[in-house]
């Protein structure tokens, strides 16, 4: 039976084992930018409103850090399923009154959601330091007094909240990718990624299925990218006057429309197939964990 305290312990274990990798991955780019900013030049159009630039820097550093976190999760997914077997800690964990599903769930919750959200806030904190430096390099000390900080805060808070919601949606959409990699890695070890690439290439090139597979995967990829694309569109809606958006390719979106779109996308065949693939992959992971014990 599920136990909340035990589940929290498993989540804490993921943090203790991965915290330095996560901190380095999420903080490396902001730290690099902070280091080179005093020695570089900031060239932006003088007509840009300084308040908009301030908000843009904060949002950009936060979202970039979250994206780096997700790339890190995808790159490390192949090793997650075999970690307990490689260090033989699986014997200890299987001796505890915990369920295999709790291990898998805690692992993905930390790597697929908590890590990106933590990176989002780490990037936001870096942006708080980086943004004044960029403004100073751009137009000098006088520019800081021209920033409407209340305007920035009033738009930053809902954007951060929507970004967390978007990352939750991304975690749902990318679950089949991560769990498929993990399941394949658990069963065929280092051959997992080459095998998945070969299978994907075959499905995409079979005459009977090529068109349908490509169309389906293309729609899935578009839907998986919708949450973060929506955040950018909401940012444009909240931060840029409508008159300045006329003629641009960016379609504005209100926050409520953003949330409605996220919910609507979960009712698509692409999400249902992804959910099925996730369930099958988790089952294969659990079967392998039991055999390793």
C-alpha cells in the first residue's frame, strides 16, 4: 500500500544522489553568463522599453534553466533504470517494505518535474542578479530608475505560476519518452538507445506505416511543445502592447486560454497513446526490478 512518508524518503534519496548534477546542469549557463557579462557588451535597440527588457531577462533565464534541466533528464534517463543494479543498492531497497511503483514514481517525479521546476526558480534567481548588470551595461545607472518594478512583478508572478503548470504538462507529455528509454535500458542495457533509434527508423520508413507514423509523431511533438510555446505567447500578451504585436507571427494568448489549451490537449489520441506507452514501459521496468531482486 502507498505510504506518503516512504514516498518522500524515496524522493529525498533522488535529491541526495543527484543534487550536484542538477545544480551544475541548471546553474552552469547562468553562471557563465554572469561571469562574462562584466567583460562583454550589451547591444539592444535603444527604443526597447527598459521595463520590458527587465521582465524579458528574468523570464528568459528561468525558462532556459528549466529547458536545460529537461535536456539533462533526457540524457540521464538511460542510466536511471540500471543505477540500483550497478551499485547493488537494489538489494537494500527491495528489503524495505516499499513497492516497485513507488521507486519508479518517485524517480520520475523528481527528475521530470521537481528538477525542472527547481531549475526554473534557480534561473529566476540568477536573472535577478543578471538583469541589473545587463541593464547597466546597456544604458548605464540611470536606466535602473526607469524600470517600473511594480509592473515587472505584476506580470512575473502569473508567468512563473503558468510556467510551473506548463512544466507539469511537459512532464506528462514526455513521460513515454523517458520511460521507454528507461525500460529499454533496463532490459538491453547499453544497446537501448541504438535499438530505439533502429526501431524508430524502421517504423518511419515502412511503406504501409511511414505516412501515418510521421504524421502521428509530428502531431505528438507539436502538442508536447505546446505548454512552453503557450508560456511565450502569454508573455507576449501580458508584456507587449497589442499595437506592437500586429504583423508579428506570435499569436497572443490569455492565461485562461492557455490553461484551457493544456487541458484540451490531454484529450487527444496522441496523449492517450503516450499514456499507454508509459504504462507498458513502467510495467516492464517493474518486472525487471523484480527479476533483479
